[in-house]
C-alpha cells in the first residue's frame, strides 16, 4: 500500500475523538472481571468488622465443609509465604508496622483482611466466607489524628509504642525574620477532609500459574503493572522474569490503583499453591473500606504580612492522618503538599512541619492530585484570608505576588524550579471569559437584594510530569518502543500504561505526524509487561510528559535508521537524505524517493542492507526528564446560596489551564471536566466518615456523597500555552489539574458569598447543613 | 447509639416480668429471633435475621439477662455477629405499677460494626427505635 500522507494538516493539536471510545461505548472492552479461564477459582476476603481487636481464633472448618470450597486460609496459612506490602516512600525516622497480607493476631481497621476463601464459583465463595468463624476481642480504638497525639491515647500499633509514623520538615528562606518583620500575621486552621476515590470499576485481579514453565500471569486492575512486576516478586518469591503483569481495561484509578494491594499477592500465591487460576473481584463496599483513601490533613497555617500587603513568609504545622498502614506512597503525599506550598506566588520564606499519624482507619495514599490539592487549597484560601484582613483586592494581591514570565525558570523557597509560566496571562484570560466586571456587578446587585452571591478565584500551579529519577524512588524515566512492521503498519508501545487518559489517541497523533503515516496505520500498545517490557506507568500526570519523551526518542531513532537504509538504496550518504511527510529523498529533490513500505520490506527481508546494518526497523528508548513540569491556570467560580436551605448553586465556572503544548485539546478538556467534577465533590459534598469506634459510616454510594450530573454546571473553558523545556514535546500534563485548581475556587466562592455575614472560613465539604448553620449562627 | 422509650402495658409488673424472663415469650418479642436456646441460667443462644437499611443478614449470638430484681427491673443483653458485621446492645428495663397496668421504661445502648455500620448507619437509629417499639408492642400482646 501507499504511504502517501492523506492528511496534509498535522494530527497534533486537533481535537480528535478517542480511538479508545468505540470499544468502551459498545461494551467490547475487556476488564478483569470479563476474564474467564478454565478451572478458575474465586476468592472472597473475610474482613474485620472491628477497627482494633485481637484475633483470638479463625475457624474455617464450617466453610471448608461447604460444597465447592477449595480452601480457607488465615494469616497463619499465608503470611509466611506472602511477605509484606511494600512502601516506596521513606523518611529518616519512619516507623512502619509489619503489613502482612492477612491479619496475624490483631486487626487495625474495619475491612482489614482476616481470611480468604477460595471456591469453584463466586456464590460458593461468598457463602463460605460467611461461614468462617472469627473470634475477636475488641481493643481501644483511636480514629482522631489529633487525639492520637495526646498522652495516654490508645495506640494504633501498640508494638510501635507511638502513633507518630514520621516527622518531616521543609524550610526555605529566613522564616524567623519574616515573622519578626511582619506587621501582621494571618492565621487559620484548616481541615482537608478524607476522601474515598470511588473508581467506577472497583479493584480486581486474576492470577494464573503455568506449572510447565513456572511462569505466573497476573491480570489486575491497576495503574502500575510495571511497578507491580518490580515489587510483587519480593512478596511471593517468584523471579521477576517469570512474572507477567497485565492491566487490561481499567475503569478508573485516580491514584487508588497506584498501589500494590494484599489481594494481588494473595491471588498470585494461591494460584501457584492450588495450581488453578484464582480470581478476586472487589465489591463496592470492600472498595470503600479497603482501597486507599485520600487527603486527610489538618493544619495550622500562618502568613507573615507587611503593612503594604506583601507576603513575607508562610509556616504551618500539619498533621497527616495516615490510617493504620503504609501503602505504596503514604508518607510521600504530605511532602508533595510541602513542595508546592507557596503556589504561584513569590513567598521568600517557608516552613512546614509535618507529623504523620497512625489511626485505626484505611491507609491514606495518592488520590488525584496527591498532596497538591491540599497545598493549592490552603494557599488559595490563605490568599483570600490575607486579602480580607489587609483590605486588598484578592485578584491584585495574587497578581503582585506572581513571578513575571521573564523570571522563569523560577526558584521557589521550597526548593523547586518552576519551568515556565505566564500566570497573569491565564488570569486575564479567565477574567475575560468570566466577564469579570459584569460578574462583580451581579454580586453587588444580589447582595443589595439580600442574596448570598460569591465569587472565588484560584490561580494555581502544580507539579506534573513525575519526574526526574533522582526525585523518584523507583526511577522517574519512561520507556517506549516504535516498530515499523514489515507491512509498514506502525506499532507504538509505551510503558506509561494509560488507563482512561487517551494516549492510544494522542500518541498515535504524535507518531502519525512525525513518521508521516496515516493515523489509522498506528496501533498503540500498553499495559502488558510482556509487550511493554519496562515502564513506570501512569500517575502524577506523567504519561505524555515523560512517556511522550520516550516516544519522540524512538521515532527519531527509527527515522535515523531508515535514513541510513534509504541512503544505501538511493546510492547516497545518510546526510544527503531528507525525510519529509513519510518520504525519504535526496536533498535537492532530484531522483526517486522511498516510503516506509519500501524501507520496511527491505529492512526485514534483509537482502540488500548497508554494511553493519541491523535488520528490522524498530527502536526503543528510555526518556529521563530533566525536571518536573509545572502546569498552572486560573479557575473562577461564582455561586448563589439559598438562604433558606444552604444549598449551593454554581452559576458560573471558568477554567483557563495551561498545560504547555496541547497534543489533543479534546483529551485535555475531558481530563479537566472530570477533575473539576471531583473538585466539586470535595468542595461541596464528599467526606469519608468513621465514627468514634472506627466504624466506617460512608461505605456505599447511599452514604458517600459523590456529585451527580445535576450538580455539575457548564464550564467555560480556555487555555494559554506556555511550553516546558523539560521534555521534547513541551507538554506539562493535565491529568490532575482540574482536581487541584478547582477546589479552592469553589470554596473561596462559597465563603465570599457568606462574607457579608462575617464568615471568614469554613472547612469542606460545604454542605447545605454547614452553610445553613453559618447563616443562622447555629 | 443510645435510645430510651416509655411503654404502657395492660398487666401488672409481676406478670410483665414473668413474661420477659420466659424464653418462648422473648423469642416471640425479639424481632428476627428465629431460634432461642437456653444454655445456662438466664442465658440463651440466639439466631437472628435482621435487615438494617439495605443490609439484610443472619446473626448468631447470645441473649443474657442480668441485674434481675423482680418485679422491678432487669437488664437484657443481646450480642450477635454474622456476615454483615456485629450488633451488640443492652437495655435496662424498669417496670413501675400504674393503675392496673405497668409503665416500662427502656434505656438502651447499642453498637454495630462492619458492613452494617458502613451502609446502614443513617437508618440505624430509626431501625433501633422500630425494633424496640415492636418488642414492647408484642410484649403488650403477650401479657394482655
């Protein structure tokens, strides 16, 4: 076939529909639960109903006697064979409990796995799990992280002798001088509530062991098949090269699947032990109790301000409620908060003291934004508080603290170097889209009529493109491969493991443009460690920023190799060959040209190759980014509150985001739309609640208030484009920006609406009840 | 979770008390008690089938009577566990003669855990109230 480019206009930058969507919309996608293997057994986990208890006895006799039951296993049966759950974040003074796959003699949270039942059908397994008798002796419980620090508090892990998991400090600039020279100190205590990620598809996995070859395949609903392949061998003792991990279609992760969970190790081990495939599918109630939670920080924040309104310094003491165990990145989350603590502002001095605290709850870990939503919320709330207390306009206060475009790369007091930015341009554009003056006029008019109308702004910056390897425990590079097949079809492989972000589309756009091939000739593969041999997967908005870098390197290498072959076939030297829109010709335009079809055939038939030329046309590459990327933007939200009920109506939402060069604006808009919806959830509705006995009260959608379609307004969206130099595509990443930038804009709007009543601050979620109480002072 | 209730019964305290310590009567009065087997003085094994909110399930546990001061008062303890979690509660029941009948004041304290707490908590108070009302309604019918 011909390789003449059908589209003269490039694919990159166009709002192309996702190639992933037809299979998803038609029900043709394969999720873990769609897998059916011959002889497959079904596992169900027996979980603790107590937040803290001694496990006196686990009796599986009645369960074992039921029809179809292949085995009942307690901690005594499995823990010696399954190692401990790894945590990839370290702290000098970190005290870590031994995190076995099943409880040994104690349980530490409601939902703690105590036993596993394996049976021929899921129904038999559920029935048998109910027949497992566990005797508990309830023990004192601590659920409040502040109380956990008090003398005499019950201990989450009595063997650790303390509830303090670690302390962490960040300091930059002269903080003591800042507060000494301050004319005024603005103080606020803020609580960043615990959230439940609630991916549409709960977790699940299928493990299958091939006894002949001794290889194990684990299909798991994960964001990180490569990290699972790196870490699981240490738990179950299989060689890394005998383990294949596959992430099939994944129905949402948001960080909750950026983890290695006990069930993955249990199913893998049992598949080997029982010689049969073992499937485990998490139920919604288990998902709420035993998949990681997010956020959960409480802090006292202080801003040193001079009389002319200049911010001199920012300090805080933050308590991070970790729950009872460390999952993969648990201790690292508050450190990300610290790194972007100063937001998009020139704040010369900063100090943050973090105490990580154990409580009898599920572990907290990365949830979309992971530490940055906390930082952005607190700095954007503080900007409004400073503006209010110093009588400044919140917009002007922000503006005067922005670094100017020519000041980039901009070093922050927290030790980062922001790559590029024009914060004022995004702010101006957002104000324009919001019709700022008109909006302010509307607020004044509503207030005159006794209405409660507020406008909130967030001029955020965040950290993406994670990240340079020196900052990442397991390396922060990404791997890719580009292969021109013998038929000249193109196979792109990425280690970045997209799971909903749309890189099957955007990577095809990039490759089509750079190789000069029709986009339909490209297939993008990912998520299987036997295909994408190495990778660091998707989290921290890194897939395009870092994975795209590897893609560009591969394309450059393939094109270079093809040039050498073309030169040989055209009787010229490689440097005389020009590559344009999929054609290789001699510079000056004379003579014949060659396309990918000609070159691919020659490269694989290998009868007429230049001396020393390796057959085939493929290249792989590891891309190492030189820095993080720092996307930014301005979100503006306007709300109208119902005085009678406290209900919030978002009457306007404007988002202007700068994620660097845009590969596909439709994908970017999709990421932002979803992210802002999750922000609305956090700002107005969501909170994970444990009662004083450590009982989880928000265990299902009836009790955990996710926003619904009717709660999501129409967004006016815009963009500015400030490319980064951290990667060859100039992209910054956008997977988390909506969740990071939007929450404070909404909270600021609600509190602005209540300002005439003297309200300065309310903690999220800003539920009708909380607002009603604020209005009625009750 | 704590709740109290006051109920009027059309029989004197002695008769009410006798009914309350009779396992057959107890089984008929405790909502969802499918089986009540005496295991010791004032102690019974109980099989309960209960729905709390959307969580329906079977619980196995014990019923104990303590602090008996006939015909004035006693304390009833119920404890059960099952797939939906656990339920645990005690009720102090005070009987006072009122005319030809009895006024019963019930002071109950309960705790649930596990799934039943995670998905039924908002309905728990209402369910507990309903269970208590039903208990005394049935008891009233028993002693009439």
